[in-house]
């Protein structure tokens, strides 16, 4: 009588390799997505920093000299408008990214005038 065989059959090895390959491809795909998203987050961080500097510089000047304008950087185009409302000026800042995968965004700031 035959003794029970030990080891794996060829088909079992092929199935195991296939499953391992699918897992490795999934891990690589996830890593690629993470790298792309990290790059996108850095671009948005740069845009927020520029927008913050624009708003801070506008808020630091006299209310009578605050006016609309625009600024273009490598990551986005910035356009701001102003509107007077009582004793303050509202600054609306629109950011149009140059990278298509980043969504345009906007923000507002209220500058009190003495």
C-alpha cells in the first residue's frame, strides 16, 4: 500500500502564487494612490499658505486702499474681490488650481474698518 504523499501539488503552488501576486499588486496600487494623494495634499497646503498671506497682507493695509486683484503662482491662480459693508470690508478670494485633480475653492475674510 502507498504511504500518504507529503508536500504540495503543482496546482496548489500555482494557486498560492496567484493569490500572493494579487495581494502584492493590491499593496502596490494602494501605495501609488497614497503617493499621489500626498502630492495633492502638498499642493493644497501651498495654496492655503499663499491665500493666507494674501488675506493677511490685505488686512494689514488701510481700508481705503484695499482693492480687488489677482496673483498667479505655479500651483494656482488667485483672484480676490472686495465689498464694503458698513464698517468693514469683505474680501472674497477664489483659488483656481493649475492641477486638474485639485478642486477650485474659495474663502472669505471680514476686515473691520475704524
